[in-house]
C-alpha cells in the first residue's frame, strides 16, 4: 500500500483508520473521502467529498491521486438496515460494486469489511468455523455474504487483490457507531461515565464477539500487507478478540465503578439479530495465514475506554 483511498472515512472505523494509516504511510498518501464535508479528515492529508454511489467521481479521485489501494467502509449497519432493507441493499451493494469496478479498472487492491453479521441462526454458534453455513436473516448479513462472494469472484475472474475480515462489534471512543446491534457495548461506557447507569437494548445473556478499535485497525493493515502467497482465504477472514454478554461487560465496569447500574429495555429487532449471530468465532485461519493476534481483552479495554471517555468529558466541561 502506497497511495490509499478511504471511502466512507467519516464513520466509526474510517475516522480512526484515516489517522492510523496516515501515521504509517504519510498524510499525503491517504486520501480520505466521505459523503459529508469534514474539517478534521482534511487536517493531515487530502480530503474530498465523495458519494460512494457515484462511480465516475470515485474513478476520477482514484486516477487523480494515483491510488493503489481502496478501503471501502460504506455500510448501513444491521439494526438500521432492517428499517429500510431496500435502501440498505442499495447503499451497501452500490458502494461495494463501485469499489470493485474502480479497483478492477485502476488496478487497485481492495479492503471491504465483512462482519459476524454474515452468519445466521443456522451457523454453528460456538467457535463458528471459517468455512461453514452462512444464512443470515438480516439484509445487512445478506449484503455481507454477497459482498464476500463478489470479492472472491473479482479476485478469481479479474485478479483484483480483494481482502476482508469479518469484524466483530467494534468498540471505540472517537466516533460513535450508528445503527448496529453491537452498539450497546460502546454506549455503555459513555453512559457509565456520564450518568452512572445504562439501559441496555440487548438481552443480558446474549454473547457476541467484540474487538477494541486499536486491534481492528491493526488487523486491516496486517491483512493488506500480508504475503499473498500465504492467503488460502481472502473474503473474508473470521476475526476474534473477546466475546461477552451485557451482564459480563456490566460486571467489568462495576469492578471499577461499584455504583454503576444497568437495566434493560429490550429492542425486539436487536434481540432477534443478536440471538441469530454466533457466540464466538474461530479465527484460526487468520492466525495461521497472516499472523493475527489480538492484543486487547475486556479488562484492558475497559480500563482504556473509561479513562479516554472521562478525559473527553472533562475537556467538554472545561
Ligand atoms: C452491527 O452491529 O451491525 C455491526 C457489526 C457487528 O457488523 N457492529
């Protein structure tokens, strides 16, 4: 990767991936784009307004900046997708198809995240294998499975260097996620710091895989820099780091904030989605094929999240 384009850089992953990649590859070599104007994304490198559904403009940005690697991060997430499945399909698949076509025409590598949402109720629940039944029951999951197949198709048919990971719920403290089923695991930390209590929309005992943003960012770079001859899989690698329930993350916060309380107001859509997803993924292929190792666990992440959010809140108050 020498000249990178990030499509959808204003979102939860993109806002941090832009900074991370600019530190590694140099500010001017990472072109951030988003459908909305942004001052921050233009601070340390080029920024352009780009609607990912506009293939002509995407191709022109790629040509102008001599891009060799595209990160397509555009997605309507699982819970919000269920409110308007047609729009979710249009946005998620439109951005992906344009990225694939631009990558093919301009000889770029392409990273597109998949998700634990690519699995469904018929997939094995525990230690879900890399290669297994994938019959998701959300439009988000349908897009992810289709996207994985399209990525492999473009690799085999056209030689496009497509790579992807199945991200767990990503926990972070820069940009809030929006519309996901795993968002509760981010919101709980903000509410703990701000109010000392949290109302959880997901049932207390549902396990889902989660990952802390620093590990997620490192995974993107390590996979894209991996020796292609070692990759038996491409789209997409199971990625695991930690798996917990709302009860478990609540208990972890209470170890540091004994007065923290949590009650439940279950969102039926999120409940159904969460219960359809795996409890935990088997990420041994990522470990074997490109050396994946998570560095954060629930305890170290909780320490860091609470500290960073406390600092942010104090800055806002000051
Ligand atoms: C969501 O909850 O929709 C996402 C995901 C796990 O892909 N965070």
